[in-house]
C-alpha cells in the first residue's frame, strides 16, 4: 500500500512537471518570444485560463504527501523552511502578476507585471530543479528525524550541505533549460506569426544545452549520493527509464530543429515523465535520504500513515485523481487552438470576458 | 523553542486571517453571481448580464488574492508545525488531501471557464461553470473546516504505539458532530459578508447618483440576503455552535463569556473588561440569568466558570477570547438590526430615498470582515493551550529544527506581504466599483 502511494506521488509530480512546467517555461521566455504588447498578450493568453489548474497539482501534491507520508512531510517542510518560503514568495507574486496585469490598463503597471512574471517564472523553474536535486542528494537527517538546511554552506557536497551546492545548482539549471524547451514548444504550438517563429527558435537553441545539462546531472547523481545506484545495479531493466529519457531528449532536439513544435512538446513531456520516474526509482523506497547515516533515511515504511488511512485514501484518491486529470484534459481541450496577437485595451473594455 | 512557537502562532494566525478575508467574499459572491447568471439564463434582461459581469470582475480579483494567499497555508502545517503534523497527519492529512483533490481542481478548472465568459465557452457550459465554482468553494470550506473541527474536537482516531494518532473511521472524521454547526455558522457568515458588500456598493451608487438602476438592484438583492443570513447567523447556527462549545470546551466557553466563577442562574455580560488579577469582570453590564437560559434553556442552570478548571488548561489569553467573542456577537446583532431596518424600508418602498440608512449600509461593509476574524480568533485562541483539544499542547506542536531567527524572518516577510497585498486589493476593488457596471459612454 505504501508503494502504491509512492507511485501515485511520483505520478502527480510527473503530471505537475508537464503542466506547470510549460507555463513556467513560457514565463521564463516571455519577454523574448513576445516583443510587442500585442504579441505578449497572445503569449500570456496561451496559459492564462489553465495555469491555476496546473499549479493545483503542486498544492494537491503537498496535500497528498501530508496525507500519505506525514512524517516525511513534516520533516521535509520544516527542514527546507527557508527554501519553502522563498518558493511561496515567488508563487504569490507570479499568480498576481499574471491575473491582475490588465486590471490597470497602463503601460507602467503592465511592464511591472511582465517583469514580475518573467523573473518569478525563471526562478521557480530553477528552484524546482534545485528542490529535486536536494531530495536526490539527501539532507542531514539525524536520529530525531528532523534536519535543517541553510541556503548555502560551502557550495560543496558533504554531510551538512546547503540548499544550494554545485550539484543542486546544476539540477536547477538543467531543469530550467528543459522547461524552456518545453514551454517554448507549447507557446509555438499555440501562437502564430513572429511569436511562433521566435518560440521555435528558442526551442531549437535551448534544446541542446538542456540535454547536455540533464545528462551531466544524471551522470553526476551517483557521485552526489551513491545510494541512488542501488536500484539500478540489481535491476538492469531499470536503466530503461533514464535511457528512455535520454532518447526522448535527443528526439526533442531533432524535432525542435525540424520545427515540429507539437512533436517537440510530446518529446519534452516524455523526457520529463521518464526523468521523474527515473528519480523516483533511484530513491525507492526512500522519500528523503540522510547524508549522515542511511539508517536514518526517511522511507515509505517509517514515515507513512496507517494502513487504514492509506486504504481509505486509495478509494477516494483513485476516483478523485482521475476526475482531476479529466478536468485538466477538459480545460486544455476547451482552450486549444492558436491565439493570434491581440490588441488589449484593458480590463475596462472586456469586463466579463476577461481572458 | 518558546519564541519559535510564538512567532509561528503569530505567523499562522496572521496569514490565515488575511487569507480568509478573500474566500469569505468569494464563497458568497460565487452564489450571488450564480443567482444573476440564472436570472440572465432565464432571459430576465440585459440588466442581469451587466450585473453578472460586474460582480464577476470583483469575484475574479478576489479569487486571485484568495488563491495566492491560500498557498502558504498548506505549506505552513509542515514548515512551522512539524511536530503537530507528524502527530496528526495520519488523520487530518485526509481532509487536506481531499480538499486538494476534490475542491481545488474543480475550482481552478471551472474558474478559468467562468472568467472566459459565455461568449467564449458557450452559455450552457458557462452556467455550469458558475454553479460549479460556487459549489467547489463551499466544498473546499467543508474540508478545511473538517480539519479544524478535528483539532477542536478530535474523533475517529486511535493512538499508535509510536505516539502518533491514526485514522480509524473516515466517516467519523467527515461527520464530526462539531463540524455541522461550525460549517453552517461559517458559511452563513460568509453570506453576510458578501451580501453586505453588495448592499454597500448599491448604497454607494444611490448616494452618488450614478448607475442608479444597478444601485437599486444590488441593494435589494444584497439587503434581503443579508437580513436572512444575519438571522441564520444568530439562530440557529450561532446558537448551535455555541452549545457545542459549552458541551465540549468548557474553558473556552467560560473565557468567551467572561465567567470566572461557577454559578447557578448565570447572567450574561454584555460589556465589561476581564480582570485577570481579581478574576472578575470590571465595569460589567449584565442581563440576569440570561446565560443559563441561552445555554441550557433553564434560568437556574449551573454554568461552570474558569476557576472550575486547572489554571494550566485555561486559554493562555483569556481577554483575547473574551473580546473577540463579544466583538463578534455585538457586530452580528448590529448586522441584523441594519439589515432588518433595510428590509422594513424596502417593504415600505422608502429604502432607496432614505439617505441616512444608505450611509449606514454603505459604511457597514467592513464590519462583517471584523466579525468573521473575531469569530476565528475566538475559536482558535479559545482552543489554547491545545493545538489538538485534549491531545497535544500548542507548545509541543512546533517545528523542532526551526530557530527564532528564521521564524522571525518569515514572520516579518509575511507581515510586509500582507500589508502590500491588502493595499493593492483595496486599490483594485475601489477602482472597479468607481468604474461601475456600465461604462459612462454606454450608460
């Protein structure tokens, strides 16, 4: 039962990576692929009705972690205290900048909102990679079951690392690069004209560093935490996941250079899912490895909720998550199609049909 | 550890109270917008289309603030209350995850469709989206109140050998006897907020002599709703919720009412200041025997005072509990008076010209927010010293690895953020109201 919830959490993380991944990626390239106000408006409108639903996968994921593995939730959130508040202080302005940009139709406020949206998206894309890097590398969990990591120590690995060290920073940059490809492929598939062309260019040029950085990240992961090799050494078939992610990455480069935006998006989505899967498999059955002593790792066995709670949760969770997935598909289906550049005279003229 | 828990309490209280300023308006406005949407659907005229658009704009802005200020709350259980989360996550993790899975997805998806407008998504789907957004915001309220209800009155759990608690009855958790009255009381309070905001905007337009057709319509819809829910707020929901407090939380009940000594035929204190040295009320005005009657329906019933309980089980801030409760009840009675008078004049056909009452109604709008905040302060400060009533003390619920410097850092950060967001929200709200439902050139 614990394993089932571990897989479901990995699934939620993968879906979150695909969905919020593209809107973060769009944000990180927003000022470059949209030059004029009309173009930016069209870029923004590709994500406006759906970004909130995408972000809910993160919020719900937090809820599911709390419910299924309360010990890992409490240790992790308390230990990454500072990192979580930085995350919050980026998520809050990002949502406001996206939604409120047109409430005051003045170039000054719009420019400000555009800036906030760009910077928060970029930093969030980077930080989610750093977060995954931290989980893979491990944290100084001691016998109390708690830990606390500062922002940085000496930027190196060791028993007492910070949130940022060379390994997690590498993870951050590779995630940001992958999300840029992913987001620009999405933007290219949903826009027309010069915006579409610039998005295709962005996907093209970002795809090569994205795959190079990710390969380096994957190759260096066992250096950061040797325990990540365990599941792979015993089970050669397990290499299918990271190798598959690599193949998807190469396909992403080829399709991006061919200018096949939908194909690029599918390839980047596949790469994201397989990378999340490969990371989850490397960790299993751990949720958070300890850098001090592997006896103090938080695993699905020592940090889970009771069997009854997990079983009850599976009944409503299977139903609820299917429903949630259905909503996401439905919303994306409703808001499909390309968004042409549009003049935006501001909220006053479009009250009621805001977006 | 002591300061860390204090800062964490201040931060949690501040962010939650600030967050809840927005959902209490969206939960009720979603219902009122759905009402306009249904009237529009039935073909009752372009008036309802414009009214629906206007309030959808306010709903949209408020919803965005509600969503972004809500994100920290799911995180803070872990960041600041790790020991509490570890202890009780096996139980309340259920309701928090349920809220995420069943309410948030529904809400975010259909809010996108609602805001896109019927012109883009089609009238039928738009109507459905409007109703679903209203439904999902109430569902969200139910799950989060189920979480709070468990902290107030834990049910459906067993103790595990490792000291944590585990769920043993899913339906007991969702059917907590504490929950029903708390939910109704809270939702009805939200309706009071939304309907007074709507009445207030209507009164403002009438006083200003602009958009008068809408002013009348907002005022009429608002004041009728406000009158109904102000009544429901006091009876039966307020009555029901307060009896649960007397039944399960004697110390909170005594602190709320300012009863220090057990007595038969207890009077109710309308005003007075708790004197924590003398353990009595200073300058009280009492209604004799009223508290006994209201609580137990007998004039001679015995009401237990705080001194009947050990001092280390008293709420650590008795005056705060007492004042918040009295502010809530005082304001609640005032709302019934204002809305009742409004309905009376509406019935006599004089409301729209009674400028003095329009002024009063317009100025009432901020007070429901104060009343709901005071109500939550009563519930939460009154729950002290427990974080989970009778099971875990707040003092033991904090995050062990957290130090005071980091806790103070985020507390200050959130304080600044709340202040800033509050100013931006007020600016946007007044801007929409001043712009009005119809543009001047079209009007």
